[in-house]
């Protein structure tokens, strides 16, 4: 279930605009709860952003109500990595808050690696 309707529809975040197909993105994976797309400024040969379809600003905004969703997101990561040819391993990074380097305030995982 997506909480996108709970956002201020006049100015949703960048990633919510991607979810609503208002901004194009190269989507490589999607299921009921998660979407993954290529980062437009890649720092690795494979650099994806993996986000929940529910708007959560950052790790600091998680609560017990997100437990199931975050489990599904985490379990999707190795599936996405395999699909992208990252059989030798991959790196996951989560920037949290301005001090942690977060630029878009929609929780997202950076999935990075080099396909083998």
C-alpha cells in the first residue's frame, strides 16, 4: 500500500514524482512496495536508487509501522543486485539527514557495484 496520497500533491518530492511518472527514470525493478532506478550521477558502474513506494523522508522517520515494508525493501536488494549482474557482491549506502549527505528527502538505498 502506498502512502503517496498523503503527500502535499502540489509539491511532492523528486522521487515521488518518479513514482507518479511525472519525471522519467530508467527503472530496472518494480514490485508492489519497491522501485529501483539508475542514479543519474553514478558513482559505480552499477549505481541504483532503491526506494519504498511509501514516502518516508529518511531513516530518522521510520517507526514500527514500517517494519514490514522495510523488510520487503531489504529482501528486494539482493534480487535487484542479481538481476543487474552483481554476482560478486555489492555495496549498500543510506545517507541520512543533511549531515549524512542526504539530498532527496525520500528514504533511498544506493545499491552499487561492478557487474561481472
